C-alpha cells in the first residue's frame, strides 16, 4: 500500500450507528434527565412513550455516505431520544414533549401542546378505564336493565371516543364496548364477542369518573336510528344457548385429522446476517430495521448491491370508519396507529407459529407510565421463504428447462387491537423487488340486534349479533433515495399507457399504443387508474440506464381499492383526508411521518397530515410553474393509500380468515439485466412424489427434459419454438420459396417431400 492510500476503518473502529436501537440504559437516562430538568414544584410526570429521535435527514445522509464508502464519518449525529409525557400539576395534565441528548445529558428542546391535542392511549389508561367502569354505580345501574343467563360474566373492551360532535368541547374521553362471557366454561379464552350488550359507558379521564352510559339501537331494517325507551322489566339476552367459540378446546366440532406437517428447514443455515445494531444483510440487500411505538417495524437505508433505493419505508396510518349511522356509531372510527400505537400493541411472536423456518427475532425497549424501561420481546420476526418460481424458460429444441426460485426475505410484525389482528410485512426478493403486505384477521366488531331481524348496516353472523359494515384504509410512507442520497436527484413521474387513435400516419392498423409521462413538479394527490395502467415511477434524474437510456428507477402501481365512503362534510372524512385518494406526493420535512397528522385521538379534522402538506405547496424542480410562500424546494415523499371495504360475511365468524393486500415496488431500468440471473437453479432433492390410484410412481418417470422423449408435448413446434435443428445460412436451399414445403407442416401432418 502506498503512503498516499488510506486504510479503511474496520467495523469496530467506526462510531456507533445513529440508527441503532434504543437501549434500556438510554431510555432510563432520558427519563431521568426529563425528571431532573422539567420536573419539580410538586409536578407528577406520567410517561406515555420514549423512543429514539431520528437524526435530521441532512445530518444522517452525510454519515450514510461515509459509511457506504468505508470511511469514518467526519461528524456523527447526536444520540437523541423523544420523551412524550403528561406534566401533572394540581391534578391538571399538560401534554409535553422533550428531545433529550442522552450523551450530553441535556434537554435540547421541549414543547407543550394545546388541550385539544390528544395523544394515543396507554395500557395504564386502558386498565384504569376498566376498573372505573366496573366500580361505577352508573354502570351497575345500566346493567340492571338486562337479564343474562346464569354462568355469564361481564367484560369491557376500551375504545377511542372517536371524532367530536360539532357542539362538543370535551377533555380526554374513553368509551367501552360491553360484552358478556360464558364463565361457566371455566376457560378465559371463551369468546365474549358473541354476546354484546346494548350499552356504551363513557369516562372522563380528567375527573376519572363515568359521565354517562349510551344506550344503543338494536332494531333492524326500517327501525329507528335511536334506542328504544327503557322497558319496565329487564330485557332477557342470549337465550339461544348457542356457542360462538374459536379456541380449539371449546369447539363443538373435531379438528381435522388429515393435515400432514409441512416443515420448512434450511439444513445449511440461514442466508441472512443480522448485526447487533439491527443492520440486516441478505442477497445483495442491506438495510436497518427500526421499531417505534406508533409505527412498529420501519426499514431504513434500504440498498441493493451497494446502491440506495429507499431512505425510509414505513406503515404510517390506518383508519377504520364504521358505516352504521345510528348514534353513537357515527363516532366509531379508530386510527390504530395514532389512537393506540401499532408498535405498542405488537404481539410477542412465537417460534413455529407466527413465522416458520429459520427465524431471527427482534425485541424493542418500551416504557411504562413511570418512564422505566421494559423489554417487548420478539416483536419482529425475520426469515426467508420460497415464493414459487422466480424465472423459468424451457428450450424444447434441446429439451432443457432452466428454472430458479423466487426467494423472499420477510420482516413481519403482528398487532392486536381489541378484536382485530393485523399482520404487517415487508418482503424483499432476489429480483430486486419489495412487496408491502397487510393482512387483517381476528374477530369482526359486533353490536346487538333484536332476534329475527336483519340490517343494512351490517350482517347477522350469529343469533343476536350484527357485524357492522366498515372499512380499513391504510397509508404507507415511501421516502425514496433512488441510486443517490441527494435531495434533488429523485423525481416522481406518473406514467400511463394510452391507445393511439387509428390514423394513416402513425397507427394505420389501429393496434398501436403509447406511453405518456408526467413529472410531478409540486406536491399533489392522484388516484389509481387501471384503465390507463397508471404507474408511479421514482427515478434518478441524473443517472441513465446504459442499455435503455432511461432514468434508473423503481415503480409501483397504486391499487384501485375503494376509498373512504363517508360524506365529504362528515367528521369521519374531515379527520382522514388521506383516505380520499390513493396517492399523495409531498415535500420532505424532518419529523413529518403521519398521513392523518400527529394527533388523531378525538380530532375534529386532520392537522399536519398529507392534506396540510399538499396545501403548503412544496415543489420538486428548480423552476416550478407555481410556488407558495409556505413551500420550499424539497425532495418528494410518496404516500400509497389502499383500503379494504369489509361488509362482513357469515364466514368471517367467529374468527375471520385473513384478508390480504399487497403492492409491489419493482425496479424499472435500475439494472442492466434481470438481477436474479445469478440465482442458482438447484433441484430440491427433498421433494418427493406422491402416488395415487395404487400406482407406483418413480422420480424419473416424471422427467420432461429427457433426450428420450418423443411425445407431442416434447416437440418444440408444439411450443412455437420452430424446428429442433438450427439452420446454417450457407446451407439454405436455393430456389423460390414457393417450391418448398414447410418443415413445420411436414412434421405436423406427416407430409413427404417429393424429390426435385
């Protein structure tokens, strides 16, 4: 090595990575600093969440560039932690936030929020609500209006209060859905959702008291939107005596006995590597996995073969508006990320159950209400899986098939929010693609309905049980860095395919079509358009593909799923404008991560979500056709919105099969060839043959690439591949083409050529 060459630092010589996961010690230190600096004067601190404060993009990019170049960064972003807490003085809580530099031991900045900003609920609050309800005389009096069969007990699911009515100006509320459970089964897993009661208690969290118990309408089609007057005698419930169980030991039917095991094994070990700072390397992919209380798993700095693709990828929000217009169901609208926190509700995944194969689990540090660290074990699982054929071609001239498998790397987490389960996954594949997947399962939300009645607001799935119509509308945030970390290199282009009208100059036979492209110059929204195959391309404007001459990029097609159905003038719609369009493109700003804004709980309308980001007027080109005083030149952030309109089926009861949605982010002229060409096409020697009809079947009998095959199926002409033999141009027969019979038709119809 010459004296001018610099030796690259080893991994141990590099500073700790700014995106490494928060440790228990860091969380504890952040908490202690907040108590020391911001507590005192008799104040009590109620901690809501403590999580890593991500570095500013400009600062982190400089670190990433040095990291990928194998160089020691000149500066390292400070290690900062976000602490969200209530500062309680004289019994009045003040929602506050502090950004703490845990290395310097200082609060770098802090702020308080207006009273109408209601953050997500905590487990402590949910537990407190249950205890206060059960102890309330008001609630106990409401229960006296009903007569339950012997052997039933009461349970309550806490729910967000929902959007406020126009005349409501209230503090922090919570409501509860009330059910009965067959305690006579002596099994705590007995399904209480089969026995809903027609009351909803509402609690004021400031006074810690129940303020009212709402009664519910239980009629059917043609009946009033409002509840019936209180009867003189208690109303008898659940007299049908039927079971609504899903736990296997409580089923009235036997489990299947003909299901044979499917084992997923990797005898040579896994093909991926996970580092202690959550860096993951697999099949040319390199990225970091983060985890937040609100979003769950987040992917950072996603690179393929050393080239950046995405700066950050995350699930941002999901709203679940219900379509039952009977009060108080007009307020039944959950924001599962903003109201509760998907990361906070994440399951502790079990080996051999939620993820199969060779699994690596990630845990995350969370806080309790005292600000003390607790470990959420196994909240993310990572593993490889086979997804069928990756690419294949058979050359029937030589009877050879070349086939490879599409292997995926899955980063998955599962959240339970009351009755529903959601399975979220990022799937990276060996062809350079990224699939984003959601699965909805669990138990549909139900309300009581009078015996023998039906309703247009839902479907009767069990005697006396109405599963309400509703929607699930997701938003995924995509922050691209296409082959560059520069803020000005990535552009978003909408590409469509249109028919060319038949005309003698450019389309004389009417079969032509054209591709139309429009660069997104400023913040905007759009919708899926399958009629024109609308595709969103994220491109590097300064790098061309050497083969096609086009900008290198990635693309996805927004799926044409149904969007929010609530009326434009409704509170439901005002709280989630993001759910009205499939695609939003906004200008990047640090800390803007939420499609519906930071505070969704009890909101009347969106504040700080994608609608506000659009109205700000950021632009993505040097010379925009229009600009705004509030806007700025920025890099684009893409939000993909998709929905599931769930009008329940009886088959969704008592627990629903998964509803799956995917969209695919795929390379578009990013590579110079199929990036999976180098995937080995190994035959799986553990695959076995299954015989039928008492016949014995050998492995060799099913070969289709044998030189001995003489079947019609093995004939290359059958597959439109022409004759077996190539033709040397020098040996082509002389004479007019009309004097020769086609070799193809000669073979097919056994024609005999006559000697000339």
